[in-house]
C-alpha cells in the first residue's frame, strides 16, 4: 500500500488517509509549528489500513509520532474524528474540538447511546422498510470500534482565534453538514481550512438528525453566504484536493441545492414518503449499500424539512407513516 501525500505552501503536508467507503480518502493535514513538531488536523478513521498509511507517511516525511504536539478535529464525523483518541494515547497530545461537536460524539458513541435506534425509528416513519432500517442501524453501530478509544478533549470556540503554524487563524462556526463544525481562516495568507463545509467536485452531505428541530439545509446555506465573504487564495478541504476558487465553488453548491429543492417540489405534486422520494432521487441500487443509503435518506429528509419550514410542502398521512405533498 502506498499513501499519497503532498506538501503545500508553508510546508503543510496533505495526507490522504484511506476510507472503507465511496469517499475513498479523507484529507488529514500536518502543520509544522514554530517551536518544532506538528499539529495534526483530522486524523481519519481508526482502521488497520489508516494506521499503516500513517506509518508510511511519517516515514516518507522523516517525522516521528512523538512530533505530533496537538490534534485538531474540524467536526465529529468518524472519518475525521476516529483516530483522535488513538493518537492522543500514543503521543499525549491534546485533542481540540468544538463543544457542540464533542456533544455529538457522546450522543453517537457514548456508552448509553441510543442514536442508531432513534435513527431507525426516524427512517421507519418516513417509509423505509424494516430490513433496510436494520441494515443502517448495524452499519452505524459498526463505527464504534472505528472511533475508539475516545479522546479527552479541549474545547475550541467559534469566534476565537488559534495560533497555528506561526499565524493567527480565525475560527468560524460552519453548521449544516455537521453542527459544531469549525472552519479556520488566516487572513494574511488567505488560507481556509474548511473541513467538509465546502468541497470541490462533490457536495457535502446535509443530514436531518432525529430529535432535533433545527433546519440543517437552511443553516448550511446561511453558512455558505457567510463564507462567501472571505477572500480565499487556497482552501484545504476534508475530501478531494485543495483548491483555489472558493467563492465559485460556494455558488455551485448553492445552485445544486436550488435545483434539488425545485425538483423535489415538482415531484411532490403527488404525495410521497421521504423514502419513495429518496429512491427517485438517488436510485434503488442504494438498498444494497446501507452507508450511502443513510446519507441519501438523511439528505432527502433535510430538504423536505427545509421546504416544510418555508411553507412549500405540507405533511399528510399519519404519525406512523409521514407523507409530503406540494403546496400550490
């Protein structure tokens, strides 16, 4: 196995840590620090392949694991957070994450977590068959070992600054894809570490979580409007390659969601469940891929929630089987 790495301006090392699903890899970044050593951003999922990739990356760049002095997690999703506790155990380095992101890790993977059952019930009332909700529950439960051990964390606060690689970076709240996610902006370099909020070539998943009243798509689009105002020369995303047209990519992502919302509104002239709509939008082939089906279903519900909050669609059916239809 050969891990791909690339050195960017100021010696920032991009490390492509492999993932066992369709995204293929997550971008981890090693930022050299003034006093020696490195800050590690988003270490990846805890798998044997990921650990082998890290060993190879360290060897190729002449880095020892003891040089990892600090670990920053942009948000709580397992492909970003999973190895944080492992690296903390091996190095003693502090792990930094926002308080809200950390709250999600406890909800998802805490000892008394009921989240996978909550999600199963949530998908069921939106029309998903039992055998598929069970497959999704089992897939989600499988992530527990891939985020273990859990780290002790120190909280980062949006609106504050953090010294990183010799510069002062602004920490920006970036909700929607993950509530609690932080982007990091350095104004003199015009660099943006953007996690999964703005990605080239693919659109970030926007998921509605059971038990919440917030509007993830509305929050996401509002966050994109805020980020559009930043002058960015180079953006470091969580997936795909670093890129320069940050503002242009924000426009493209917003246009994607506008088209999706319009298409869904038109499809709902005939009442439909979220699951029926999900299969129309993303295809029935996802029935064999519980990981991607969870993403597709969560995104479908998030879009429906957005339309519902704005009076574009209404709920019909019963409390046990929710349906939606267009408001003309």
